[in-house]
């Protein structure tokens, strides 16, 4: 860590020509260039500083700056001494802390709990630039460095660890991150509205311990402050919903597991800003109090947010590229939120189920800004968001939407109240590709195929204009029981879309293919169901390279299933592979075509009683280890030395989520 941070210090002293005013200040020198002697807000960020709207720290910083606040940014500070976070002095209002665009543990460790070889959000992809559990470490560091200065934590790590949660990397239930961070306030979800209100109140003279009713925030109550709060029994009774306590859910016994499942289920039903109740979760003699979620941004505020004067560059002090930025620098975010409700995903718990979208005028302004970027060659790598074809979709009636307690608008079937019109998206894409200087526009973020199949016009546009030979989609599995646990549509929906896309590609005169994503090791997935998926793939000549080994990330419903062995919705038992070797066996079955995985695949087939799928005939999944039909020694050597298929880069419960993931 020391060498890396010292290198950054040197670059501040001797780097390329500095543009001191096109970024938020990061040093005292940059503050003085603006004529500032003190910041109002300091943001401490676990990611490298990239002034681009896909990076949460920069987005919040620019948002506050636009409201007249003096905001500074300290990215990836040293954590062995308070000196680094003090380089610009203590701010007047508060210090905001984020671990970055990813949970710091997910950023570091794989599904097999091995250290990742790259940190996509650090210069040169270097690892070691941030601590484990960065939100906690930074918060305690700031408390030591700046006694009495309010600390507000946020970002995806804080947001998704706000209640008692299962931590995959320690295999235990941890208490709310707010208590371990010893922060004054936690902002959860997309933070623009809450951080704006908190900043305004502090500016107007309020103390941080007086700010207790801001939507989208949580804080700690001491002994005697929470025990007598009136307990809610009905959604609209105006009282407080008590979640099972940390002590009730932290154990490994059956009773604790049932309490954890009940906590997870109850929490999910309070995520709609229109009817979500205030909640309390006891932790010993203290309790964490949760206000209802913040209201989503309307289109006007979304436009204002993305129209802010981002330089769209990594900070000038970095000599090495930031891999995550290289991925998204020529992409455009059109919307946020997701009403899919997939259990392995935490986007809805953070960004919300209500779709928020930008106007076409705002998006076209960003297209023109892209054209002015160095290195832009007319190709927009992605126009989308968590799910690209949810753009401008909404409930047909706002009253219904605000009172709805349904956790997915598309499972077990598409809700009759959901407006699934793709016309706004089709119109937007046509406008973008007609812009001067634009040669190609891709839709590379997720496409929800059960929605897309409702719009042949969209599929035709997608195939003809916005696919570069391959289109990534996520059927995840084919087993109905597993898909039900995932809250994903059946295989027939994917097959219908695949046929539509193939026909549309043929009509466009293009040879194009779908690249399907699959998950191994998901709750409900047994060796038998993985064998069924593998034989399904082989029969269709599909050799998947995009296999995601399920990672139980904080707060997702699939994680609750993994930990408790129960489906929180039905309270029925759910099998999950927990042993790391068992997880590898499930993944090996989907990589049946790769000799590097044959040994594990054979082991899985023998364990499942399916020796009939080991052989040299066309029906077999893998060849025998020895004898007739086995691979030659030369083939084995080639396999051992060849490149390994890369895992998926996605925004769900595994892999490393793509840049632009929820903040």
C-alpha cells in the first residue's frame, strides 16, 4: 500500500500539466486555486477519482457542488495514518465516505474466496489500494483525524450492509455497518436527495444528531430511545416496523435461520418509497432506525444530474489508466432502477424498483459531449443501464405504483399494470445514431428478453443497428425450480426471444449470435439440475464461457436462501452448494467442453449417478479419463497451458460488476 500511495503523491508533485479547476479539489493547492480556505464537504472514496457520472463519488460531489457547496475528494487514502485524510483539513459540514462502486470485499475476493488479480477501480488495475471493509476503516480513520466532525457513510457497501447481514467472506451474520463504522448517519439507496437535504440542514445550523427524519437515511438509537416506540401491525398505520434483532438472526441454529429469513422477507416489502414503513432493528442495547426510502428522481432532476460539468476523465495525477473507466468512458447511462426482482441481484435494494430515466434531449447533449472527448472515434459502447430496455417503463397508474407491495413486476408473469412500450427507447436509439459524428451505437447492458419479446420492432432495431455480432443475455438456467428461486422467466421465454433475434438478424443480413450467461451454485441448484442444464447446452451446441459462480452478496434474497436453507417467501427448505469444491463441480458441468474442467465434471457425474454421460459418444458430456475415447496427452497439455475462459463481468451476485454499477 505504501509504495502505491507514495507514487500517487509524487505524481501530484511532478505529473502532467495540471487542470486544477476541472476536477473537485484533491489537495490544499487545488483548494487554493479556487480561493477556498475550507471545504464544506469532504468525500473519502475507495475508488480512484474519475470525474465521470458512472462513478458514484464523483456524481455526488458534482451534485453538491452544483448546489453551492465547496466539495473536495480524497481517493484511496492511506489507512495506516490519519495524515492523508487531513491534507485539505477538516470540512465545515461533514465527511462523506464511500467504499466505491463496489462492496470492498466483493472487489477483492472471488466466489472461491481467492484474491482477485485486478482492482478495476484502481490505477493500472493494481490491488491493495483500499482496505478490506473500506467504509468501516475510513470512517474510524476520519473519526480519529477529525474529532467532532459529522461522518456520513453511503455508497453501495454501506447501503447493502445497512441491516444485519450475512457476510460470505467471514461466513457469519454481521451487525449493521453503521455500528461498526461508528458513523453519525448512513445514506442508503441512490443518495442525491438525502445528501442534499442533510447538507442543507447542517448549513442552516442543525446538529447532525437532530437530523432524524430524512428519507433514505439510518441512524443509531441508544438505550431508552427505541424500546417504547409503537410497533406497526399494518402497512398504513404510521407506526414503526420492528425487524428481528441482530441477536435473533446471528446464530447458526434453526431458530436463528428462521428469524433471518423472516427479517429478509419483511425488509423486502418496505423498499417501495410509496408505502415503505419506518423500521427499527435492535442490536443489543442499541437499535438502528431506518427512515423510508428516498423518493426517486424525476426526469428533470435526472437531466440536471447528468448535465453537470463532468470532465469525463480520470484525475490528471494518474499516469496509468483506470480499467473501469476505460470500459465505460464512451457509454451513456439512460436510466436507473430495476423492477425485475431477481433474487441474486441487489440492484433493486439499492437503486429501487421505480424506473428513473433521462430525457432524450439530455442524452443527446451527452452524446455531443462524448464527441469532444479525446480518443472518441464515433462508437458509443453502450446506451443503457441496469436493464437497457426498461427505459421509460412505468406502472400505468401512479396510485397503484405507490401502493403496490409486489416485489417484481415481471415474475411470475408480467404485471398487467406495467406499461411495456418500447417506443420511447426505439425513438431514443434512432436519435442517438443520427447524431453527427456517430458511427455505431451498441446496447451492451442487460436486455430483459421477456420484455423484449413483446416488441418485435425493438428486436429488429437491436439486431439491425445495435449489436456487434454478439448480444449478451442472461437466461441463467433452464430448470424451472431453480428459475423460480431466481425469480427469472422459464426457458421457453428465452427460446422465443432467441428465435426472434435470429430472424431479425437474418432480415438485417447479419450473422449474429446470442451469448447466454448462466449461474452455477445458485440456491435450489443441485448436481441433477446442473446436469440438466449442461445436457441442454450440449444438445444445442452451446459452449458457454460466461459462467458465474454464485456469490452470496449482502442483502440479496438468494443470500438469505444460501445462509438459512429456506426460501424467505415460501419458508420451504432450499438446497444450496456451500462447500467450495461442490461449487466448483457445478461450474465444471457447464464448462463440459473445456478439458481443464473434465476431472471435476466427471467427479460430479459419478456423484450424481450419471456415469452414462462419461464417454466418447455424442451423448456424453465429457470423455473418460483413460482408455478408449479419452483425450490424448497432447490435447491435455494444450488444455493445461491454454487460456482459461473468463468469468462474467456483470452486476449481479457474482463476478465483478461492470462500471456504472449502483452507488
